[in-house]
């Protein structure tokens, strides 16, 4: 996975509550086992009409909204436990999702796939949505080392919680296996010491 440390980016606003994983990536696209290619079907049924033409009123089809940060309504990622939802977001280029609440399984899947889910209070979430509505070029600065999220236009800032192990993995670009491999020398020394 790519390392994540500090990201300053414009945002894609999705002020919809209770977005479930079937809306993020519909079940009919779950046949592949590779993580590649899922981004083109992210929010497929919201992005495209039945004749495959883009829906003009959906945010991902609006060129003024772009960036590595998705700002979503409360209870993002609810529904089924499909890891493909995180794959689709990552493949599309989303590195951070900001919401006031995430479904636990989605949150775990996101962290395991190099996406940082940031939980903030409802008031700050609404402030961010308002800033993006006023200026689509509004920037959020996320500092993983400091565990802060800052709205550049106002200077408003919040801290966010994160499991220390997951923080270390994101900072180093590790998945769980990469982390174990990073301990190879220590493991070898321990085994050598135990054998003697």
C-alpha cells in the first residue's frame, strides 16, 4: 500500500446518510478477485443511467468536485461486509473518507486497504459541507502523524482517534502481512536465541 502521512486536497461531497456498501459497489460487480478496476463501478447505479450515460446531477460526474477526500453523510459503509467497497474507493483514488459515523466492518476494511476513515462531530461535518458548497475548491488538510483534520478556509480543526497499530501501518504503507515481514529480523533473532 502507499504510505499516508499528510494530505491536502479538495473534496468530493456526498451529503447522504446511510450509504450502504451495495450503493458503493453493486453486488453484480463482485466477481473479480483482483482489487483493480473496481473504481470504474464506484457508485455505479448513482453515476449512470440504464443506457450507460452519466447522470449529470451526481457528484462524481461533476468536474468541479475532485480530490482524494470523500466527505460523506452519517453512517457511511453500512450494510454488508463486502471489502470490495473499500477496493472501489481506493481504486477510484479516494485515500480518506470523512463522516460523523462509519459502520464498523467498513471502517476495518478501509483501514486494511489504505483508506483512512476519519470520524468527526456532526457540527464540523456540516461546516465542511457548507464550505465545499460555497467554494468547491475548499481544501482539507489531514495530518496522520498529528491526527488532525483542518478546514483551510476557516482554520477550524479537530483531532481524530485512530488505533495506534493501524496508524503505524498507514504511515508505513503496510498491510498486516507487510507488518509481519517488517519484523523478520527480530523473529529470526528470537528463533536463533530460542534454539541455543
